[in-house]
């Protein structure tokens, strides 16, 4: 009999014959999986990125600078930054409001609202652009308000002529299309984070006499700041690189409605390969900056972000 509390010692041969656990693959299998993953990343991510910069600088720095500083390229850069500067604050307000509503309240249609927020992930951006064409185009239902307007009699202002600005083939259409494809990013980043954190601290602040705005600015916002920055980062990167929906509503007017991705397409179709890669390298550089900032945010506050992603 073995002493009480001690387990019988297993023979060494039995230990060696014990079947492997599901997570203890042979070393050659682990090495093969690692090599496969690294090879995939190199072939489909790193190599194309390196080739973009190689092709951009193939004809020298002077040719690169000429391609990115010519008037149409500068106009595309300005328009891209302007659209991003408009879209990100709009999505910031919507994302915080939607996350607050979903995480802090129960109401009929809550699941439907969450599904609608996810809609741009399921709908092709080209389809979204076509929808805006059907609504605001020359044959759309909103065209009379754009073309002729309507006279309204308001109680305090009297007779007012309401006329919508031109949307399709203009800045408003590009902004609307970009907002549609980017508005889930901030909301989807904040909703699981706020649900995981709960409302205990906010309720405590309210019970101590804080107003709703004070509780938001001093309790809620500091708690979600890293997730909020992460969502803003992803939203900005998506806005700068959007192609499909913007391509449909922009009209491809050089120097006026072409963003950077559209300008790259035009240069490539005109066989100006060096100039196309030079302008594309600006987008690639912005992607690298986004990746660095994303990595820093995950390192700086990885636990909260990871908790949000798990949910």
C-alpha cells in the first residue's frame, strides 16, 4: 500500500507512452505551421508593401516628388484629408452615442440597432454608392430638393426656400459614402468595452451629486479613452483608403472629386506606373503609421482592448 496522500509512481515507460495532449504537437508540426504563417505574411503583406516603395522610387527621388506634388495629386491629398477630417468627428459622436445607448439601456429593437450598425460590414461599398446615386442623383427622389428646392412656411421664420446642395459628384456625396462605410468602427469598438466595464462607477458618481455630463466627462470618457482612440484610428485609416463607394459617387473629376485611391487608379489606367506607385506609397505610409499607432495602443492598454475584442 502506498502511504496516505501519495500517488503511486508511474513507470518511465508508461509516461513516455502516454498520448500527446491536443496542444503538444511535435516540433516539426509547430515549425511547419510557423513557417506557413510567416510565408503567407511575407508573400501577401510584406512583399507587396516593399514593392510599392521600390516602384515608387525606381526613377529617383526627383520623379517621386514630381508625382506627389503635381496639382492633381495635391488636390487628391487635400480632398482625402478633408473628407477624413469631416468623417472621423461625425463617427466619433455617433459611435459614443450608439455605444452608450446599447451598453447602458435595454429597449425594444436593441438587437436590430446593433445589426444595422453592422450593416456596412455586410454590404458592398459599391452598392452603398449606388444607393446614394439613386437617392440624390438626377433621377432620385431627392433631386427636386436639389434642383429647384421647396418653399416652406415656418412659424417664426416665415417663408423659407429650402434647397439641398449638390450631393452626387461633389464633396457631400463623398462624405456621405465614406461615413456609411466607416461608422461601425468606433461604435463596434466601444460597445463591448462599455458593456464589460459596467455602470457601477457612473452610478456612484451620480449618487454623489454629479450631473450626467460630469459623470460622462470625468468617469465614462476616461474609462473608454483607449478604446475610443483605437476606434478613431481604425476609422481614419478606413476613410483615407475607401475606394468603392467613393468611386461611384465622385464622378472621377480630376482635381476636384478624386481622392488618393481614385487618383492612383487614374494614373495606373493611363500607364503612368511610376507616378501611380509614388502616390500609392503615401497611402502605404499612412497604413504603416496606423499600424504603429495601433500596436502602441494595444501595448499601452492591451487588457481593455483585448477584453472588448473578446466580447
